[in-house]
C-alpha cells in the first residue's frame, strides 16, 4: 500500500467518524424525545411514538436510505447531499432503537424515586430532569455506547445506496483497482477497530465513575 492509497483509506475513515458523530448527536436528540413520548400520560403521544418505533424497526435501513436520498426529488429537490441523506437515514433508524433503549432505562429507575420526587413538590419536567434522568444515565451508558458501535458499522450502508465515501466504500474502490482484497479490507477492519474500541473503553470508564459517584 503506497502513501496515496493509505491517505485515501484514512479519508474514508474520517468520513465514517464524521457520519457517526453527526448521526449520534441527531439520533440522541430524537431518541430522547421518543423515549419521553413513550412514557407520556397521553395515549395519543404514546401511540405515535410506539407506531414510529415499530415502523422504523420493521423497515430495512437500505430502504430508509433510499427514501431519504431519492425522496426529496418528489418535492422538486434535484440535488440531495449524500452526507445529509446518510445522516437523515441513520438518524431516523437509530432514534427508533435509542428511544426504546432509553425508555427501558427510564422505567427501570425504582418507583420509590419517582414517588419521592413527587413528594418534594417537583413538577413532571423537574422530576424527570433532576431526579429520574440522572439515575437512568448510569443504567443507559453500556447499551448506549454499544449501540454507538452499531452506528459506526451501519455507516457502511451509506455507500450501497447513496454512494457516500466512507471507510468500506474507499476500501472497495482501492480493491477494485488493485485486486488486493485482504490488504485493503484488512486495513479497513483495523481502522474500524481503532474507531470502535475507544467507545467500549470510554463506556467502561464512565460506568465505573458513575457507580462510584452513586455509592
């Protein structure tokens, strides 16, 4: 592998990191909204969130990407940015899973904590953000970071429909021009490891820190 090929592969790794970060930030905001909707007292709000989760979880990610990339043309948009379409599709997909993960974490907070917060005279928003969510954060850390690793791996789908230049796409381009699959896909696997391993390490460190703080 020469210098230019290595830089091309690293450029793909940067595309993967950029797409993963943007997706997690956007899907975290949407996922938290969905999680709060799922525990709402309103049956309509709860039903809307439940319907969203079931529809998105039952739809293949490639189909969602195709809709996000080609769908805007129905409304007259002739040029959809591959990055925008990829982030939108991954956000829609990831938020359905994060929302359900966080809903379970919120509901796993002991009931006496909810009752104690209510006895203090806190309203619903104050109870949620001052008492419940800080405790749910510790519970949610391992599955959330685990799903972040899944988001990183799911970015490879962006090249299949949208043609976004991420790590697996650039590895495929190099392989098609040199016919050395073990070299380039092996190098891509190593780069994926270096992207994903710090997430797992950070999850363990944060979980220990939150456990100590709780004790």
